């Protein structure tokens, strides 16, 4: 078994603790953006899970959105679902809320359990790929498995 970088190992350990049977892989090329990840994983951009952190405008609470690589979160529409306006935080807020740097934010294994929303569009795929702690670490997973493990709020984000 190959040695994983510390941040990727934390994601693998978190998956194991959740009982989610996935294997974190280090790619030879960058998976920092959804486009790069799709290229590296040999899948479509839609099959890439973007793990996006938003910040509640009133509460400063961190919200995690697991979004298909081809979708953009409609912040106004989503505000209605969660009950407050959301804004994109800076990289520092993201690092503090998750314990990971942008480009490698995983869908779980954060410092604290985050309120989590899953893009319903991801559920159409057999397999999707998510970031696993570093800008070259990823894992494939059945989106239904991700949903059943994390029990997120499934929403239409776009
Ligand atoms: N590893 C890839 C594919 S899984 C990945 O993590 N993609 S991502 O989309 O989930 O993460 C990058 C996201 O971070 C982008 O959507 C981008 O909008 C956001 N981002 C990039 N730079 C900043 C920044 N300085 N502050 C806040 N958000 C940022």
C-alpha cells in the first residue's frame, strides 16, 4: 500500500471511521480544479464533486455544498432552503472550518461536522470523484453511498 500524504490519510481514516468503503488515490497530475480532476480521473466534469464552503451571512456558520462540477450554486435560491443568506468565505475561513486547503477540500472528515447539502444532480451518476485532502488526492464513490453515509440535505443547487 502506498504512503498517503498526511492530509489525504486523514480523509482515508475518516472514510474508514464512517464505514465508507473508498480508496484515496494520489494522481500523477493536478486535480485542483473540477476540470483538471475530470481529466486526471478520466470522467466527465459533471462527475466531479466540488466540496464548496459557504458562510451564513447572519450566523457566520460554515455550510458545505457537495456540487456537481458542471453546476454553480444559486446563492439566492439556496438561501431560501437554509433560512439565511450565504456568502463565499475567504480561503482562511475555509481552512479553519474544514482543516484543509482549497483545491483538496473533501466531502467529510472536517474539523467539525458541517451542515451538508448534496446536489441532486450528482445522484444520476454511477460513480463520482471527490477531493481527498490535497490537490492531487481523490477517490471514486457511488453518490448514493455518499448520500447514505453523510445523510446530507439533498437539494437542487442551480
Ligand atoms: N480538487 C477539486 C476537484 S474535487 C476541487 O477541490 N474543486 S472545488 O471546486 O471543490 O474547489 C475549488 C473551489 O474553491 C472553486 O470552486 C473556487 O471557487 C473556490 N476557491 C478558489 N479560490 C478561492 C479563494 N481564494 N477563496 C474562496 N474560494 C476559493
